C-alpha cells in the first residue's frame, strides 16, 4: 500500500530542502500551466517509459500528485512505480488543487519530460 501525505508534510519536506522528487502525474499541458515547485512531469500512462530515465534512484523519496482528490492519476502512477521496484513512493492525494487553495505557489517552466 502506498503511503499518503498531506500538504503540510510535502511543504515541510520542500522547506527543509529534503532530497525528494515531486512527480506530477497529469498530462504535459497541465504540468506546463503550473506545477509544484521543482516537480517533474511523468503522466500516469507513461510511467514505464519515463521512470527509468527520470527516476534512476530506485530508493529515492518520490512524492506523486495530480489535480485533486477526485483525480486518480497519482494513485495509478504511485502504484506503478512501486510495482516497478521503487521503494519509497508516497501519494499527495489532495494534489495541486489543495496546494493552490492554501495559497502556495506553482512554478511554470519548460517541461522536463514528454
């Protein structure tokens, strides 16, 4: 079972400079319009293709998120990463909507993948 994280835990890890990898599991257009600080883009249906290159450390702390609690992309991506052998995967279930509702910033930049 994938561990679930709340916004405060994700923000605390970012603020502390913890070595985490944030993964947005939405499509490129959603990612490009704004993503959590430092996040990379691995759409849920491209995990098998992109994870080996973008996530070479199988033991890295990976936090996957998508749009909101009604979006299942992060759950699908997190479960697939675990199936592929990633050992430290968590799901920020409340996702981008929760982050924005709390008044926290999104980044916009060139997409890392796809």
